[in-house]
C-alpha cells in the first residue's frame, strides 16, 4: 500500500518550521481516581512525537479518551493525566489546550496536547466543517493511531482529506507493513489462528481467511461449533448450532483449495466453568453430555504446534482455551510457545491475544504485535480501513 510516510518527510527536512498535527491513540485505562493503570499506548506514541520535534516542527497531538459526550466536557474526560505521563516520557512540558478547534498557539520545538478530540461536536460523524477547521491548524497531518483506523471520524479521516499534507506516522506505517507482509504477500504456508467465544462474531473473518490461508486453526467456542459440524459431541459446551452450515461451508472452502481446518482430536473438559474445576483430557469423540470443553487437548496442541513451527507466516487472533484458568491454559501456552519458536513471520492482535503474549513472556518472539483491536479484526475480514484508504488517495496527489 502506497502512503506518504512522516519519517520520509522528516528525513527530507520537510517538517522544519511546520505545524504538525498528530492523531495518536492515547486511550489508556484509568482507575476511579483517574490514575493511568497501563501506559503502553502513551509510550508507543512517543517516537512519532520525538520525530516531529527533532524535525523542527511545532507539534500538536490529540486523541480520544473514553466515550465522552460531544460538547459536554466532564473532568474525567480530560487528557490531563495523559499529558502528565507524556511530559515524563518526553522530558519536557506538555500543556493541555482546550477549545483548540479555532486556533492553537504552538511554536517550533514545542509540543501541546489538544484536549479529548471526541468532545468536539461532529467528531464521530466526520462533520466536514469540523474537519476543515482541524486541517486549517496544520501544514502536515500525521495519522499514528491504528486503533482508530477503522473509523471515519473528523480527526482520523476528514482532516486527512483537507490538510495540505497527510501521511502515516511510524506506528501506522509499521501496521501497514506488517499487515501487507502477513496477508498481501505472505510466505507460505500461511497459518491463521482464529479463536473466540462465538462464530457469529468472527464469521466474516473465517470466510475471508478461508480463501487465502493454508491452515485455519479455530479455538474456543468457535472450535466447539466446528466440532459439531464435524459430527462430534460437545456436551454442554458453548456453541452456535444455528451456524453449523456456515462452519461446514468454511471447512469445504478450505478443502476445495487443498487446505485444512484441523479439528481437535482431544480436548480438556470440566463439569463446571470455574478456575478450580477438575480438568480431564478426553478424546474428542468421548465428550459426555454434561462436559464443558474448555481447552484443546495435549495431542491436538502438539499437532498444531508442529504445523506452526513449519509455517512461513502466522496470523494469531485469540487464545484457544480458557487460558485465564491455569488448568485450561496448556493449549494456548503450547500454541504461544510454538509461534515464538517458529521461524515464520507472525502477526498477533486482539486484547485476549495480547494478554496471552504477556502471560507467557513472548513479546520479543512475535514478529509484530498489533494494538488495533477492532481495526485488526476488520483487516482480517478483508476490509480496507478508512485511514488506509484516505492516506493512499492523498499519496496519489
């Protein structure tokens, strides 16, 4: 995908003396007193800001935080705690500017944080007048918030339409590169792991991947529906019998291409959904009527691990069992460690997936970890994200 990159502009000296507007993703979790409990997104935004400052720009940064009501400011909606943490990371003051749409006073070498952009009326509906006012604030618009790339809002899409220059920041550019490497031009075999509680929430992803991947590994409640489709018992496990036809269609689409959806041969079951429930390994065909399937079995995990270790590219979205409960975490851990040990290029995304990566300490062994959540899922569905679309249009001039 051809987009203008902010790094190239800075290397060419085109940011010097310019007003640069960075749309970052600083939407971090906070406790009841407003203290930030996890700052990964803030730390991830720093390289783009530093790049702009080093390039001699006057830097404006904004983000959404939470779900504020447009036009109705409340103290808990403020980016002030974010500004405080940014100032620590950057080693310089980061003042917060309110009511910034009609003008911002910032000089080259300075950085300001523009108050929560979702407080602006018309933001979520991508109001053209709001977008034009934002665009008028800057010489260069930098989109560096992949987590919002699937939304066409004033601060993510509209401003990119009207700004003199619109480009991708280093975070967004890295996502574009990783996604292209994994899906547009993958090294084969291409294996995808798609797990979650319901087929219905991931059906379009499964259908899209079934046209492209060599191995489609399903896990969690999704796997239970595929076990049913294969004629195997699942007891009282979570499943969606109404979607058996769709599951069979995915299996058949893969088979028609000489590809496969590996069906578990063994599973780990319990009688109740609880962390201390006794775990029992059973052959998939032997699941009892009162069993809950909460993980794949060791035989299945070993087979899948071997396939992943020989893959060329791996896309991972979702743990394959209830990994929060240690007795039902072995399948996910085996998969995670196989990905870490594989020579394949791997890209992983989704909140539970990131939690599993952190739990097993394999961050440095995954090729690319996407922070996008919904944006990552839409890419797997085969959709063109609005942010990618508008930046590609602007790159054409």
